[in-house]
C-alpha cells in the first residue's frame, strides 16, 4: 500500500532505472501497469520519460506495445502528447512492425492534429511500400478513414499514380487499400480513381483481387444512382 509520499518516492527510486526492462518482462510489465493505475500524474512521470525516450524499443515488443497503450490511457494531456510526438517521429519504423503497428493504430483514434495530420503525413511518399506490407497496410487503411480531408486527398492522389495503382491492384494487401480509398473518396476524386482503375481491370479479371475491385465498383455504381 502506497500511503505516504516517502513510500511513493521509495517505489519510484527503485523502479526508475529499470522501466524498459520491466515493461519487457512477463511479470515486470504488470508492476509498471500497477504504477500507472496507482500513482499520481506527477509521480508516474518517470514512466512516461522512459517510454518516450525508448519509444521504438517499447512499442515493438510483445509486452511493450500493450503497456504503451495503457500509458496513453492513463496519461494526462501533456503526457499523452509526449508519447504521441515520439510515436509520430518514429511512425515509419513502427508501422512495419508486428507489434508497433498496433501502437500506431491505437494513436490514430486520438483526436489530435498531430495525429490526424502530421503523423499520417509521415507516410506520404511511402504509400506503395506500406500498402503492400502485411502490418502497415492495415494502418494505411485506417489512415484513409481517420485523416482530415486534405490528407485523405493527398494519400489518394499518391495511390492514383500509375505505377502505384497497378502495383496495389495486384497485391493481396494493397487491393484492400484501394477498396478503402474507393469507400472514402469524395465524388470528384472517386470518379477519377475509377477512371484510372478501369483500363487495368482487364489484366486482373481472373484474379481474386481484380474481381473484388470490379465488384466494389459495380456495387458503388448501383448505390450511387
């Protein structure tokens, strides 16, 4: 029981040099999570400092990715932004990782401009690569859904580049990104995207990916009448 300031300080002093190793430990991560739940915002700042300074190491670990999400849940506004800034700076690395991508997806649900604009813009210029990778393709789909309109437009414009579009249409992960883009595109951009896709469909007619896109466009035509 942490009843006095001296008891709290004793715990903080004992743990502050080992935060990352505890987070990565099967049992130790529960100690850190208990501190997140029990300590005041000021007293648990040492956890946020350690996690922010070791964002990649924590977020790409099996236990660390879960603890980082709990850190976000337990944070005040400045602490939340402290973590979000580090995640945003390292987003291109995290998004390709089997655990790190979940941290990025979790952060994408936060209503901060740094998330809805700056973080997502880190992926612009890399859409083809990220859309054809198992973990990051899920993140690109989510980015399309949650980004502000100007950033959504920017991503779809990149998708419509001929070399990118033909690659994604034929890719088992990329074709889902195309389907999401079709679902969220504004009418003018949707029409241009469909016109860019149509000439490529004949080469994809006998593939499951091509059929999905073709069915999606056909259904949209019916729905939009």
